[in-house]
C-alpha cells in the first residue's frame, strides 16, 4: 500500500480478496459444527477473551442450533486462526469475520444434502 492510497480503497481490496477466496472455496467447505469448548481449545482462549474477541469483531459469533445449544462452523474458526497466523491486522480480521458471517446467508450445500 502506497502512502497516497486511502484506507477505504485498501479495505475494499481486502474485502474483494476474501470474497474471492470464500467463493472459490465454498464448494469444498466441510460444514462441521463445533461447540465452544473446542473453539476455546483450538484458539487457546479463555471464555472472557473469546467473548471480548467476538464483541470486537475478531472472532466469528456462535449461532443457535437448538433451544439451549449454540455452535460454530469449524471452517470459520479455522479461517480466523489462519488470518491470525498470517499476521493479518485487526482490521483485516474484522473484515474477514464480517465476510464469513455474511456468507452464512448465501452458502449452498448443493449435493452435500
């Protein structure tokens, strides 16, 4: 990024990059639900840090799978972990999380059903 490039253009570029990645990978995503204890173990986070990360937009939120049960999509958690391992900035991770959550509305299971 050159000094003359504004932040909005940079964020648009990042968003397009992640959208392309998610669209390309959509057909190969293995839709596995995981529970919070597994997420905490995988991310090496405490419950407090985990919830703080969700509030800050740095981790995907859970979703309801029943009256008293929530889960996470494993590929979403792994995508956030990979972004962290790649040294992505907090802004880049927030964009990734937003994109992952938005993709939930458009994912098609196709022949997996």
